[in-house]
C-alpha cells in the first residue's frame, strides 16, 4: 500500500463525513421537517441499525456468509429478548463467536 | 435511568448514559488502530481518520478495501456510501442544535450512530444527550485508536476474539427499543431483506444505503402502531 493513498482516503472521507454530519444542523437549522418526512426519517433508526446488524452478521466478500458470527449474534439476540444489558449481549456475542472460531 | 429527572437533561446526563456503552468504541478503536497499523495504512493516518471521520464502520471499510488491493476510489466510495446515512441522521436531529453556524458545525460532529440512538430514546431527540454521549465516544474512539496503533501486532486478528459479532450485537441492542412499533418492525424487516438480497451483488456499504428506502414506509398515511410498552416480539 502506498502511504499517500491512505492519506487521500483519510482527507476525502474525513471532509465528506464532516459535511454529512453538518448538513442538517448547519444548512437546515431550526426549521422543523414536515410531519411525513419526519415519520420517514424516524424509521431510519431501526432501518439503518438492522441493516448494519445484517451486514455485520452475514456480510462476506460479496457473498452471504454463515459462520461463527451468526451463532454469536443469535445468542446476543436471545440475551436482548431477555432484557440483558447491552454489554452482556456484546460479551455473549464475542464469547460465543470466539469459542466457535477457536473450536473450528 | 428511572431515577433521572424527566425535565430537560444536561450534558453530563449524556456523558453518564454513554459510559455503559464505552467498551464498544474502546475495543473497536483499539482494533482499528491495530489493523490500520498492521495493513500499512499508517499509525498517524489512522488516528487522524478517527479524529475526522469518527465513524467506525466506514473506517474499517476503507482500510480493508485498500488492504485487499482495492483502489483509492473504491475505498473512498465504500466509506462515503457507509456514511451517507449521516445526511439523513443529521437532518433528523437538525432542529435540536442551538447557537450559530460555527457552533452547530462543531457540535454536529458529535453525531455518530450510538450517540444518535441514545439521544432519541425518549421519543424525541435531546441535544444534551447527543452532544454529551458523542463527546465520550469521540474521546474514547480517538484515544483507543492511538493506543491500538502503539500496541501493534499484539492483537493479530481482532476478529478471532469475536469483536465483529460484538459490533453486530451492539447495533442489535440499539435497534431493539425502536422495534416495539409495528411500522418500525415492517421497515426493519424490509431493510433486512434488501440488505441480504444485495450483499452478494453490491459493493460493501451499498446494501446498507439501498436498505434506507425501507424508511419510505413512513409515508403511509395510517400507521398501525403497537400498543406502547408491549414487547416487540
């Protein structure tokens, strides 16, 4: 890897992300969004979080991968259903996944 | 959290609510630093990226694309696709930021998935929770990235420790409170389907962006909402 390529990525992604995060608060200010748009935006939380769960659990190199992660996240899912603390759920996911990777 | 006053929270309430989630940014900041160092991304570049981009998934995506021999453009696109959600997220919370443009520009940088999710826990977005928790996550994220680059080859494969699954578990735990409402469940199910369908075909990050169309279910006029407080399963 050429060192300068990393710095190009750091610069462009950094500036873009800063702009993304500022887009609402700086450009839109205190104006409230119309109700329907707000209800659409309100659904972004579960939608994005679930999409992130799916990619973190099943995402491979352009393929759906079923490996130790699935068992780990499944165990965490059960823990969350039982109202376990987020740290407990994360620890369970990590432990189950790591043990399975160790075993196979 | 039941002992907290229901009146307007303060920055320190945001700090306090962020602390239970602290292991996540610390562990992933450490592993990001170690990974970036190990793949030749560069220690300083890794720390600067954590300080400016401040979004774990996109940072991991950039480093892994470059490490896998991907182009600079591919690494940038993957990260930008992953972070495009922050446009929608920042619009969602835009109205809660006080002060002038410069202050809003600075404070908007505290927006990250976890701080945003925490700030919306009580039915509306709360600025002190967002900024307070975002500040905690920022310090932990940048600091642990720096420590990670120093640790170097100690953690040769962070995923061997199951950290990738812990990351998924964190997002799952953050999603759960939202999924008590029927329409959120439907949108989430649609998003999961879109993501799964696109993973085999689309570049990293694109399935997540595409899944965002599921939020258009919010346009439907009469939502059938679940009874408040009922378990979402």
